């Protein structure tokens, strides 16, 4: 795998808009920061998964479903707004020959969460803390500082925020998101 940051930056920048790229760079920086705080030794890999995570975010629905069919991937239980996480992992592998299983797992699990792997959890939380929504909240600094001490707090805040948003829209809550919340809440 070519782990040159400049190379990865260039390939991602060729797939998404400038504003989505700005989010991806923020997520890369947060992912590297949280890796350092929580004992994930390969902080450069943490940075790279942040850059890559939304590589297929702006593709149309048929792009994702075509990749799923090509890879015999069952997607009927995955919400549409999470398609890009799973298609992103396949796309990195087939188009850019990125085969590191840790990288692919982190990309695939960044929206629904639920993985017990440290890098997956770091990216899941970094994606939230690098979102326009999170940055605009008065509690942002508190969220970031508490997450730097306790990653479980970040997992709680992201899953709680996702659940509240889904309730507000009267959309279904994926069981994996509920699992993340239940595994990290104080009760
Ligand atoms: Fe995403
Ligand atoms: Fe993202």
C-alpha cells in the first residue's frame, strides 16, 4: 500500500468536492490526534483512514449498489446514507489497490460503528468531531477534551447525536447504532 499522505490526498481530492475534502482533512487530523491519545501506535495510518473515509460519499446510489453486487455484498439491511462507508472500502481496494485490512475495516465501519477495533472506533468518533454539526455546537471543546481522555465518551456522544437526529426525523434507528449507545452509556 502506498501510504504517502500526498498521494492519498490527491486521489481523494479527485473523487470529492473541496468542502468534503476539508472535512476529510479535519477528520484525518482528529483521527491522528485520538490515535496518539488512545495508544494506537500507527498515527500515520490513522491520518490516512481519515483522508480516505468519505471517498465515495458523493457518488450516486447506483454506484454503491453496483459495487455491492460486484462483490456479492448483502446490503439490504444497510441504510442508504451508510452505503458510502461500505462501498468506500471496496472502492479503495479495487481502484487504488489499498489492501490493508485495518484501513478497509475502519472505512467500512465509520458510519454504523459497532466495531471493537481501536482504529475503527477512532475513525467513527473523529468523523463526528470533524463534522460541521459538531464544530458548530457550544459543547464542542468539552466533547473533544473528554474524548481525548476517554474514547468511550466520544462513542457515546456520536451515537446519542445520531439517535436523536433519527428520532427527530422519525427515521429508523439501526440496531448497531443502538448497540454503540448501550455499550457506552453510564447505565
Ligand atoms: Fe461518511
Ligand atoms: Fe465523514
